[in-house]
C-alpha cells in the first residue's frame, strides 16, 4: 500500500509517522477520505485526483459503510453532495440524482433503513435549510422527505427506532423535537427545547427512551417518546479527579455502543462521558487524553471488543483498548480535522476517516 503524501507550506513528506524534507511541488489537497488497513500505522489518501478519485480537497462531514456489505461506502461531501464507493473507497461515484442545490449542500448525517440497507436517509442543509432526503436502490434516486411539519423546519439530526422501524425522530435548529409514526409521511412536534438540539439517539430495548445533546444544557433524556424531557447530565462526578461538573457545554456527538445495550457516550467540550445503564449516572473516561477537550469531534466503536473505541480530534485518531484508561495515538499530520470515523465491521484493522473543516 502506498504511504500517505502530505505537503505543507513548509513542504514535508510524511512517511509512516516521520517528517522529512521534500521538494517544492504545489500544495496537495488534505481534506477528503483516508484509509488504513493496519490499525492506523499507515494511511492511504482516497481522494487523489491523479487516480481518478473525485473527492479531492473536499470536506467530508458524513461517512458510513453498509452494515451488510462493509466495502460499500457512502460519503457526504461539502458543496458536491453524496458519493458512493462499491470497492472499499478505491473509486467513487456521484449519486445526486433528485437532489437540487448540491453546490450549497452540507450533508452531516447518513442513516440506513434497518430493513433494507439499499434505502438511505440523509440529513443536510440544502438551500440553506436542513432537510431529510431519502434514496432507494443504493442512492440511485433521491427525494425530499416532505411533510407539513418539515417544509420550513431546519432539521439538524435524525434517527430510526431500533424496535419499530416506522418510528422516526428528528431535531431541528428551530429547537423542536419531532416524531413520526409512519416513516416520515407525517410529523408531530413533541417538544421545544431552550437551546438548539443536536444529535438524537435511541437505545435498542426501548422505543421511548431518547437522548439528545442540547446547546447550553448538556444531554437531555426522554422516557416517554419525546413528550417530556429532563437534563440527565446536570451533575457529573469525576471520580478520578475528585471534581464535579455542573452542566455540560456543547455536545459534539452522542453515540450508542451496540455491544453495550444500554450505553450512551457523550462527546463534549469537557471531555467524553459514559452512561452504562440509560439512566442519569455518568463517568468521565477521557482524563488521560493528551489534548484539549473541545477538539474531540466524533466517536466510533470496535465491532467485537466492547472496551475498544476510537475518537477523532483535529488531525489525530485516538484508540483505547481499555475503555479510556490509556490511548494509542495515530497522528496524520494534516491541517484539517477528522470529522467522521468508520471501522470495518468484518476487519476492524481497516478504518476510514472523513476529514474536513467547517466553522460551527
């Protein structure tokens, strides 16, 4: 496999993890998609225009692999739309048929239909407003998921119930929490938050247990399908440091580890916090991270080992094999930020990174 070549204004060649002087060619792209097949020891740039790969110097803010066929990848690319790869990222096709205003699109989430992974739902900003679009036939055709409640609602995040696959939830930048019981044909605004809600997730055992990261509030939880909400991170004891955190600032990501049925992970500007039982008790699991907390953007999980997970912060992938007590550092030496991580479900040593910069 070829080594990753990255040239900076001072111009260096990155070979493995060593920097050595190099000539003075033009500055190459650094945003895009990166891949390792040996757990981060070496990286391949999958957005190289010289190899006919179209996602060159383009920020990638969403990246997913098909749960049934991990070599099939989908990427949401800033200002150019949605791309699909059939061959583990070696080649990419633009699949934007039916989506207008792609030149202004900011695609931040890709979700697979649990019953058919050839059907996808995408959340993005099209014409400066957040919308949900859905596509069948592996994204060959796309349509807006229109409904009265969505025509002017600025959608921010979306999820499908693990139990009832007709049950959809969404949050909006207009501070609403929305629910659909008919696969998005009709929607009901269930609640209005005091701050702007971000990522929404549900847990596999319970349709009605929902978590949302809310600006200025931390993580909020509903136990009745979204009708009533409470802050569940109001006070967090940090046992390792002997300190207490009162409320959390911005929540960058929320995630559930499928190997831990009731788990919730909150990626915040104060660090990473772990909830093991779907309740209100949280543990800090990022004290040993050698970085500023607000740099953490995203999290992904090992498909077989419940104690191994991955986080992205600026140009570095951090891997823990003991649930946060120590970290393996995989630095890419690029100027852009890791925005999304995909771990191959059959070969966990293969990891993909979506890289880009966007001012939140």
